C-alpha cells in the first residue's frame, strides 16, 4: 500500500459478518478519507463477484463498536463519531 493512500497506517481489528472494523486516525479529515476509501474498496470488490446487484457501503465512525451505529456527517461531509442515545 502506498503511503499516499488514506488507508496507510490504518489497522483492521475485526471482521464481523459484513462489517470491517478498522482503527483509523482520530483526525476528522484523515478519518473521513480513510472511511470513504475503504467503502470504495469494499464496493469495488463486491461488484466483481455480483455485478447484477447494487452494492453500497456506508461507513460509520465510533469510539467503540456498536452494532447499531450509523453514518453521521457534518455540513461539510466529514464523518463524525456516532454516539448511542
């Protein structure tokens, strides 16, 4: 992987069914870039195997893993950390 990749330095932690749990930088810009790139990679890889099915990946960020976490973005499109209510 190139040092220019937004995923450089990120670490996979767990594979939970169809979810990838990855440690990314806390910096909001780096977090957003890494999450968006990982979503692109996941969609691209699945489209090779099931091209007739619409594939989507919605990244979410959280300080600890929650099954119900959702994608939350600010008005600039940056990925915010989801918090349970």
